[in-house]
């Protein structure tokens, strides 16, 4: 009988993608996936360290499976991803949860088969961590979640050292993948029926690969735009400091590059941005938005916000609210500032009171949400092209797709439309989604 594994993934798309590779590796070893951890021979948590609540959730999960392991000691319990990359936290976990059998990091998941072999053979705990991705293999089997859209990693790591962020310490130095390998991978996906690709990196705009010549992110977009079988190209995330005119020009020229940019601002105050080490000002950001909207009039802009960064005053926060009103974002992720181990901002003594953080957070949503809804309402009456992703969770006669601008739309349709491009006329709009009727 095949062995079974259960995997739970926390955090960003990069972790989701790493989990697809972990699953692919396990399938290649004869494992099958189960959705019930009680049936699993191997339980894996692919973890995230970006905010404290992601860390706490892992501890909750580990506490809860302790009994499973006690009842069945042959089960292998593994923790991987960003959390074990931090030396202190890894030591803490190893001590606090003695039943963990395997720990591996963001740069060693390709070694999983040999690590499992070691556990079974030597019957002892195995820990495998590397700080950088230099030795990480790219051409791993992947068990992709969808058959019509796929992630493609274009770079590893991050060198930006935003003062609040733990990623440069967990994912190592920034390193761009080989341009030609990426192009081949996308061609291959196209041949296998994939319609949409999402290029992944902590700052895709700083992509740079030198071989026969130098290739930047705009070059990559232009090259991928030529691949006939691919319909849509997305990318996440961009860093405002690296957005240049060539990139905006490439976005405008390339028909397959979706009219959507996720451009995290974090704060609308130049003072706070400086303390965050973001390397752009409020004015720089507004100038990028002005250019993007001028060149690509129907572009959708989304962002990330951190509320309650150390030393953030009421005036700083007001600047964030004013900027939101000026830019009119299509959507956003909003976060309460969370102290992260080893980061400069975490050591500051002027941390903001939790009550004030929550109050500002609510005020930010009060400004953001009506704008999201107003923008969605402006789609009513328009016909949009959707790539159909899923059958609706609540009603199986409904399907869910995304517009070029990354808006979620529900419409009535048959499941044979999954993975296809369809036209839908928008009739209803809410803060986070729209509804419409298919036009044949
Ligand atoms: N606290 C709160 N939010 C954070 N982010 C990164 N680090 C922190 C932190 N310490 C947010 C940023 C980033 C997103 C991925 O997570 O907004 O863009
Ligand atoms: Fe973290 Fe900044 Fe790097 Fe994004 S760019 S991963 S926020 S350090």
C-alpha cells in the first residue's frame, strides 16, 4: 500500500509553490496525498514567519497533533519553510516539540527524499537548513494545484532589508534564475495546456540575469509575451523602488501581461517609509502611479499596508489615509505591524500601543473598502473576459473566474468551462467580488 502524506501550507505564494514541489517530490517517491492528517504517515507543515500570528498558528497545530503522534509513533512529523530558517526559533521548536522528526528549510526541500530515507534508516531526528539557495535544484517534479494556471519562480531571496521584515534572513540573498530556463519552463507549461502563469519573486522588478547579454524584467515580460500557447502573464510582487519606465512600457506593449500591478506601499508617510528602509518617498510612489495610469488607463493597482509601525504618529497615519484616497486602490492586504525576531524595527522602543494599532487598522479599512466597491460598481454593464478557475463553493451551478485586472467574478455555467476563457457581462458588484452572466 502507498504511504500517505498530509501537508498544510501557511503564508505567501512562494510557500504555496514550494509545497507544489514538495508534493511533486513525494508523489515521485510513491506517496499519495490525504486531506486527513489522521490517515497520514507523514505530516508536513510548510511555515511562515512574516508575522507573529503565523508563528502562533503553527504552535497551535503542533500542540494539536501531539496526541496523533503519541498514539502512532511511526508517523513522521515535519516542519519546513521559513520558520526553521531562524536559528533561535528552530532551537525553540526542537526543544518544545520533541516529537518533531524532521526539519528542513526554504533552500533544502529538494533533499526531502534523502532526508526521509535518513529518518527511516537511522531512526533519529533530521535537520537540514541552508541559508542560501545556491544549491537548490530547480527542475523538480511539481504537483500543481491547477491545470490551467501555474506559478513560475523567477528569483530567490531578498536583499532589501526592509526594517520590519524577516524575509531577507529566512530566504537568503536575492538571486535571479537563468532567463533561458524560465522561458523554456513557460513554453513547456503552455504545451501542457496552461493558460496563465504568475511569475514569483520578492521583487520581480529587480530581476537581472547576465549571460550572453543582460536581461531585465521588462525583457522577460517581452520574451514570455511571444509564447503563443500562453494567454495571460501575471507577476507578484513589485517593489516601488525598482519600477522603471522600461517596465511600464513593456507592460503596455505586451498584450498578454495582465493590467494589474501589486505594488506594496506599506505607508503613505515619507518619514515612516524612510524608517522602514523602503528607499522611495510618498512622492516617488505617487509619480509611479501617475505614470502607470497614464500609460495603461484601465490598470488595477493593489497594495500592502502596515499599520502601527514603531513611531508612527497620527499625522503619519493620516498621510496613509490621504494617499489611499488619492490613488484609489483596487484591493489591498492590510497588516498590523508585528515585531519580528532579528529585525531593526523590532528592537525599537517606540512600539505603538496595540489598541491604537487596531483603531488605525479599522480606520484604514473604512477608507479602503468603499473605494474597492466603487471601482467594482464601475464594471456594471461592461463585458469582461474571465479565465475560469473554480466551481463556486456555495452553489455548484456557479463558476468563479478572474478578470485581466484580477477581479473575482461569479457566474452561472457548466464545469466544462473550467480553465477556459469566457466573456461575462457584469451585473452586480460588491467589495471583494462581482456577479454576471455569460455572453456566448
Ligand atoms: N509586520 C506586519 N506586516 C509585515 N509584512 C512584512 N513584515 C511585516 C511585519 N513585521 C507585510 C508587508 C509585506 C507583506 C508580504 O507582509 O506588508 O508587503
Ligand atoms: Fe520583506 Fe522588504 Fe524583501 Fe518584501 S522587499 S520581502 S517586505 S525585505
